[in-house]
């Protein structure tokens, strides 16, 4: 049997339906922001392309393994500057949330 060879504990997956239902529903919208230059040496600009002026945004930066490096809530504007020079070169995911919309873009840090 496989139990003779497996030393890892069996997995258990659990979820709380109340927690899932209480989360805000977000709609994916890939066209409401852009990031440049991409690739970058560390500094980049995030530009909002939509007309939802006045709404704050949340910007999250993740590694490709899913580790969250940065979370910032920023006041409404069109352009934002970010500095990733303290992080190693690689590919990062930039997630932007505004209102009930969100988008994710890959950023290459050289």
C-alpha cells in the first residue's frame, strides 16, 4: 500500500463559507491601468487609464511564488511612482484594485 512509503501527513482543506461570502466581489478589468517602463531597473510608473477619478486604489506587489511584498492604499491620482530597487531582479506581479475592478500585470525587474 502507499501508506508504507508516504511519510507526509494527509492534507486537509477547509473553508468558511461566511468568510468567502463577506469578501467584496471584484471584477477583472485588464484595461484600466498600465505600468512602464517594462522591463525596469527598479523604478516604474503606474498610470490609471479610466475615468474613475476620485477613487482610491490599492496596489499589491507579489513575487511569482505568491509572496506579498508591498501593499499600499493610495489617494486618487492618475500617475504613481514605485521603487522596487530593494528587491532582486525577477518577474513580479502588480495587482491594482480600484472600486470593484482589479487587474494584474507582470513586471520584469532587471
